[in-house]
C-alpha cells in the first residue's frame, strides 16, 4: 500500500449496517468518500460506494487463453516434431489425451496470472508497509474516512454526528 | 405479493394449445409416414418421454438438494420446481405406454426385449437379470412412482405450511427429512432408470459414465427451463421477488453444469479411447460416422456457446442472454438425447425388423459401407421438422402441467423459514 500523504477525518461505527447507511447518506449528500475500512467484506458495499466492476476477470481470460495455447501448441510441438513417442498405440498427435493437460494449464495460468496481477495492482509484496487508519477496524469497528481537502472538518463532524458515528478523529496517512 | 395465484391470459393458453396441437399433428404425421414397425414414432416417443420425465426428476432432485443444504436463495420461486416435478404423473403415463409396448412387443426399441435374442445372444443373456420385460415395467415405472411420492410429500408439506406453519417449523423439519432421504434414492434410481431407458438401446455397449452423462444433460435442461419459465412469469407480472440476483445464481448453475456435462461427455470418450477398450468403441464409431453433425454440433451447442456467452458476469443477469442460452441449451440437450437413443434403436429395428423400413436400413448401411456415409435422413440421422414439432408439443405439455400445478397454490411459500433470506438475496 502506498503512502497517501493526506489528512483524513474519519468516523468510527460499531455496526456494518450503520456504516452502509452512512455511506449511502454521504453519497446522497455528494460528500466524496476517501475510503471505508471494515474487518470483513460488507454486503452491498461495492454498490453503495459505486465502485466500478473489477477488470481482473478480463486479465484472467487472457491468461487462461495463453495457458490453453501454451499447453496445446507445446504438446503438439513436443509430440509431433521434437520428440515423437508412441504411447499406447495412439497417434503422435493424440488430441484427446492433450485435453486434460490443456485444461490444467489453463486453470494454472489464469489462477497464477490473476493472483500476481492482483498483487501488483494492490502493491502487495513482501516487506510492504500497511498503514492502518485505526487498528480497531481489524477487530470489531467500522470506519468511514473523508479527505480533509474534499470535505471540511466541520462538515464531516456534523455528518458523523448525524449518521451515528461513535467517535470522530483526524489523522495523516 | 406472496399470496398471488397465477391467472394466465387467454392468449397464452391459446399459444400453449397451438403448440400442443403442433405436437399432436407431428406425432400423427410421423405415425402415418412410418415403416411398418413404427420405428420413428416409437423412438421419438421414447426420446421425448425420457427427456421430459428426467427433467421433472431433476427438478425435484434439485429442490431436495437445496432443502437439505439449508439453501435459502431459491425459496421465493421454489414452487416452480415443485410444480415441474409433477410432470412425473404424465411421465408415468408415457413411460407406461412404452413399457406396455416392451411387454407386448408393440415396438422394436430394445434388442433385449426380443425373446429369441435374449436366449441366444451371450452378452444380452448375461445382462438379462436386469434387462428384462418385468424389470423394465415394474422397476422403471416403480422408480417414477417413488420419485413422485417424494415430489408429492414435498409439495404437500410446503402447502400445508402456508396455512398451519408456526414457529416450531414442524413442516419444514418434515421436508428436510424427506428431502435428505430422497437424495440417495434419487442418486441410485436415476442411474438405474437411465440404464434401463436409454443405455439399454445399445445393449451390447456399456459405459460407467453414461448415467451421469445423461442426468447431467437433463439437469442443465431443467435449469434452462426454470429460467425460461421464470422470465415468462415475470413478464406476465408475477414473481416480483425474483430479481436479477436469483437469475445470476441460476445462470451460474447453468454455466457450472454445462461444464460438468462437458467433463462427462469428454471423459466417457476418453476412458474408452485411452483405456484401449476396443469393444466399447462401437458407440462412438456409429455416432462419429453416421451422426457427425449431431456429434460435434452437440459439443458446440452445449459447451462452446454457453461457456463463452455465460462466462461474463453480466450475461447471467440479463434476460436477453439468459433466454438465448436457455433455449440453446434446452434444445441442445434434447438433441444430445436424440443422438443417445436414435442409433441404437435404428440398429435394433434393422436387426429384428422383418418389417424394418428402407429408411431405417439405409441409415445403418450408410455407416457400415462408408461409401455414402454423409447422407442424412430426416428423423433418423438428424431431427426432422416433425421431430421439432413433437418437441414443441412436449414443451407445451410440460409447461402447461407446471403452470397448472403452480396455479393451485400460492406462488411463494408464505411460512418458509428462509423466505426473508430469499427475498433479500444478494450475490
């Protein structure tokens, strides 16, 4: 996770329904949300935040297609050109026997490709520093944060007291 | 909203009746233009009866799977499956006709049903403990009665729950008991039924994958038909509680079991081919040489197209793509069953047929001699127009039966413990 270099003002909630409600309220008041933090995925949060659909699956399809081609063409080259061997009296180019391996490599390529792409996008590599807004969001609290440049602290304060936040804090991350 | 009873517009009833009449005309047409043994008529009757009966079985099977698995998402439209399973009554009648035919020798669908063959043919003689007239009639029809018993139990309890349900969930607990009991029963009897009804048209041939392969086929069709019926009912203003979230899950099932079917389709071939089981290659030999369009088209319609179309997230949520894939897959698996049944029955008709027609004989000879192996004969090596008409008739019969039983009770279980979960279902 990168360093943001922003000052945020954030409210702590004790229930995910309150958080979801607050997010919807903020959206309807056109307050730009910096981020939300939760110990677990909250159902409907993607929609409420208006996040666009992930494009990871397109990458997954491309990796899978590459895997299919690598496996099929690779085996074709090996068993017909490079080192032809007769297995079980079958022809050199024994397509049905290639199918299971082609399937496996498709799955392997798309799974590894998507995992590595996901890590790269999120910057999740060994030694990464992970700034936590509030450690309690890894346990039982939920948090909604505004960038102080987008939303003034007084606006944020009135919003948080209205939407039932337990406490309001500021922090530089 | 939950207590709605459906009342179909008359226009739709007329359309269903017209489809039914098309089916009837097709049946008469096939019967009138047939050989003396009525091979084409009986094979089409067997094909459609088995297909739609197994679709009804898969409906009650999947309902019981969901009840046993504490699944809540489907509760809002669960009664559609309950009503689909009531086609088993019609299925009992249709399979009863075919069983009577086996008993009294009205047709030559099954080689093993011939007295002379059963005594002289070593392989068929070895299987005669299972493949005999008595077991076909009592066993086959007994299975349908058994399935219907559970379908009736599930329906009775869910309807009783509407009026008498309370916080003790007595009806729900009984449903769980019967659903769990049904799963192993359905597992074994469906396999035996597929052996009896479909695999035994090739009595010399044997495949361990076949029962799974055929039931997976019918499972995908059942999901496709559920989607189509639900979209139809929604277009008529019912089932407001069924949202794109439910369709998304149904779409996932269609996608997943399409791949499952392909796995079985391929593995059946692969095990025989790679295991060097030469005597079992006859099944594929016949189909690849005499039915190439169906054999390869089968894979395109039932795997390649649904796989590519349903892969994306949004195609499982939109009516347009769901309708296209639903129809494609439903017809595709009907064709799949066509090519499971047709070659074996035509072969049997030719072997036994002192009265086999030139048409039936021709189809067989074309393959054996290979010289003119690519001549297709409507209704024999590819489904002809009357076959499609007959399918439409059966679809109308199936849908009419489903809607009839659906209209007898509230569309949504009112007191099901998972009802709220289902109404707020979110993928």
